[in-house]
C-alpha cells in the first residue's frame, strides 16, 4: 500500500489480492497498525501531499491528483480535516 497509495485501493481488492476475507484483513490490519486501512491510506496520501507542498513547485491541484486524493475540492477538504489548514496555507507556512 505504501508504494501504490496514489491508486484507488479498495478493501475488496486487497482481500482478493491476499486471498483472505475482508473482515479478517480489516481486523488483522487494525491489530497490527492500530488504525483502519482507510485511515492508513489517507494518512499516507496526506503525508506525501505535505512533502510535495513543501519541497516542490507543483500546482496544488496536481499534487492532489498525484497523491490519490483527486479533485481539488476533496483534496482541500481532507487536508484541512487532517492538518487544520488548507494546502495553500500549509505551503505558505513553509515558504517563510
């Protein structure tokens, strides 16, 4: 998941890929990592977006797509929920 975080990854896909039930996968993943699969993926995507906002000159909407967060509005909403500020505010914070 760390290498393919930008792709659409569903619970059904993961369960099929590992030949186990999605319920078992969900339980074992939470036991091992302490978070749900979707939370883990979202955290990974936002972490990558933060890196790109800080160290690249890519447009914000491009970063959202490259990190698997899609449309700019959705990317901004998710980023704000997790970081307490918009992607633009985050970038400006690090430009100073």
